[in-house]
């Protein structure tokens, strides 16, 4: 593969746009496709080129990277009639596929197996850090796949992330992301409850965050999402509906291991309630609204 491989990118959502932008700024040629061409408009103005379908990326791409919403979307972009792996031909330059969607470990293994049969390397590389990390190139990227493929892809991953670690073979990146989501789920409840307490006590919430965020209670969530909660800013850095999906994957994997995760199960129920309130496409910090509603109902 050339020093600067050509990139095909599938999915330009909240995080994907910033990640593509960083690749463009690093000098990579990027061809993008997404369900809504309007979402790619700014990237096209910044130098990306457009492809109508994932299959159309193949002629121009040494590496195809996907970051879509759900496992069913991953299945479609790789195995559908216009999917990447369904349309690989002997003369295609494709060397590596990298799925950065948070998805099921079993699907990552399926992708790796299918790619290997075509002589293509495969990595599952979900990320953590939200819209801020994507914008600043400071994402944590959790990688599963062969070490040689990882080393080959590392320079372009370094354009998007700060902490990049191969955790093992296919599926191990996704398993690591499940750990990440389990940790965040209960922590988000704690952040929202703590700030709701401060709100009801009549405190200056930003001042409270400054005090607790630098102590033992400090976390990425309180320091980055806490200020958004304080301002009732629920714009998405990561969608509620995607977080519900992730927690569902983690609970399903835990069940396979005969592992009980009651904190995760409770957090998922609260987020499902938040979705029912019409906040599927709000940011995960909107959990504050679900707890406000719960407390308002209790006072009636």
C-alpha cells in the first residue's frame, strides 16, 4: 500500500464528518458515500469526492472505513447488493476494511472471515470521545484484528485518535468498546443525578462542576457533558438511540457469558424512557431530562 493510501469512507454523521475532515487535512484523498448526500456537502467542498454506493468506492480505495449507525447498517454496506465485499473484483485495489461502528463482536468476526477469504485485511475499530474527540483528533480507538493489518493502518488511525491500542484478534475492539459503554452508562446516571441535586439545592452548577470534576468524582462525562447539562444543551455528540443500541449489545454479550450487569440494565431502561419522551436523536447528556421527569412525577 502507498505511503498515503486512498480512502473510501462510508457514513458522515456527527463524528464521521470530523474524522473525514482530519484525514483530508492530513493529505489523504477521501471518497465518501452516505445515505444523505446533504450530510457530505461540507466535506465535498473541502476536497472529498462523492460515490453513490459503497460498491462505487472500490475502484478508488486502498482502504474502506465505515462508521454507520447499527449492526444492520454494517451488514448492508459490506454484504448488501451494493456492498463493499459483495462487489470486490480481482482488479480492485482494496487492501483493508476498517469498521469503526460500535457493533456486535460476532459481526466483526464475520467481516474478518469474509474479508480474509478475499485476501483483504480487516479491523474492527470502534471509538470513544464523542464529537469533541472526533473534532480534535483525540479519540480512543479500540482495535481488533491481525497485528500486521493494524500496523499498516496505524498511520491513518493516528490522524483521528490519540489513544490507539490493538486489543487482540477480530471482535476484540468491539468487546473493549462494550467495556467502555458499560462504564459510561452508570456514570452518566451519576453525573445527571449529581447535577440535578446541585440544581435543586440552588447551587451554581458550573462552579460545582469545577470543584468535583478535578477530584475523585472527576470523569470525562462530568467535565465534558456536565457543562452542556448545566446549559440545557442536549445537542448530540452521541445519539441516545445509538447508546441504547450499544447497551443492548453489551447486555446480550453478557448473557452469553452468564454475567449479570444490573447497573447497565437499569441505565438502559432510563435511556429507553428518554427515547420515549422524544429524545432518540438528542445527546446522551439528555438523560438529565428523564430524571427531571421522574422527579416531577414523584412530586405530584
